[in-house]
C-alpha cells in the first residue's frame, strides 16, 4: 500500500470511528428498549399487565435512558410505572411512589417532545390520582386536546377528566370539553356514555354545554340514559 493511499485511508477511518462512537450509545439504548416496547404493545393488545416482567422492563427502560436521553424512553418508563401502580401485586404503600415516578417520567418526555396528546393525557390522569392542584390537571388535559384534538382512543378518558374538572375550567376549557363530548358521541358513543353514566348521569354538566350547540346530540344522549335506567 502506497504512502499516499494510506494517508487518504487514515482520515476516512478516523471519521468512521468517530461516527461509530457517536452512534454506539444510541444503538445500545435502542437494543435495551426493544423488550420494553414489545411489553407495552402486548399490554395494549391484551389488557394484561406483565406482572412478572415489570421490574425487568422498568430496569431496561432506565438503562436505555442512561445510554441516551430520548423522549420515547421516558414515555415508555412512565407507562410502565403506571402499570406497576395499577398491578394488584404491587403493595399499597408503593403505589403512590409508582404514580409519582410515572408523573416525573411523563414530564421529562414532554420537555423533549411536547406534541404528544397521549402523554399529556396520562400526565393529567396521574395528577388526578395524586390529587395534584386542579389547575395543573386541567392544563395537562387542555394540552392533550391542543396537540391532538381528534384522537378517538383518548376520547373516553378526556371526557371523564373533563367532566370531573369542569368546574375548574375557563371558557376555553369548557369549549374544548364540549367539542370532545360531541366528537366522542359521534365516534365512540358507547364508551362515552359509560363515562357519562358514571360522571354526569343527570347531564347536569353536559346539558348546558350541548343544549345550544347540538340539541340533537343532547336529545340522543338523554334517550340513551333513559333507556339504561329502565
């Protein structure tokens, strides 16, 4: 190999090594996070909390974050902490700590990627469970709507939190709640009415919101509730 060719190859090799060294932490983080991603997807598919694997999955998500700070890893870890808090095998005294950890990780994720409606809604839900200040719950709820107004899987939980905290909303928040109730009625009526039957069975909150904007929808909801009472 001639000296000239060697002088060309050395810088190329150095650049390749530099690129590899920069990419290596990202690669390690992605590999470590793969089981976490699969576990969360399986939960959403089956609805079954992976009780026996939760501690390992939580550790893997933490190791992924140690390799690389990324909103997706924090979001996954937040979800795992929520599952741990919900898991019947988790001691009662440890559940609050799990919810606090879920809230912290959701906040970390949103600092890096604020346009995530599901994470905002999870944050609102966890703050509700932890009895945080109502304004912080409403703020997170509104951000969930701002960042993804039409997101059918989120409609039921949005309706539940919105109805529960209607009294703390300004006019903008109430307009958003009206919008979400109507969208849910059109796209997820059965799930919405399960929430309404629990949170607003006499339509004390929903009626003033819907009477002027969509009286037909209100009438249909009243008929649904009346049929349920029989």
